[in-house]
């Protein structure tokens, strides 16, 4: 058995589509047009996002965080399992 560790969700989805097996990735990283069969996990899995720094944020980092905060995030499903 040969296992490969891919760091990007798109690469994982491509590998799965090529017949290399089942892949668990966030649905938003599956490339459009990829002929993949998508199943949702039951219960859903969620991650808490946290940003911290020991110094002041750089202007670029601050702008990025501002954009993230402006996004319409979905609420945590009541039956979700949190992934550490």
C-alpha cells in the first residue's frame, strides 16, 4: 500500500476523481466541473477558525481578516462534530 499526503483540497479531489480512493475535503475546495460524487458527513464536521499574533497585524493581514469577518458565515449545525 502506498499512501501520499496531499496538502491542498483540490489536489485531493483530483486524486479521488482519478480513482485513487475516497477523500474527505471541504466541499468548497472541490474544483468546478470535476465529475465527483459528493456526500455530506453525518453528523457534519466543523472547525473553529482563530487568528492571533504577538505583534500588530500587518496592513495586508488586517485587510484579509476584515474580508473574512465580512463574509456571510453559516452558523454551526447543532449536531456538528468539532474537529480539533
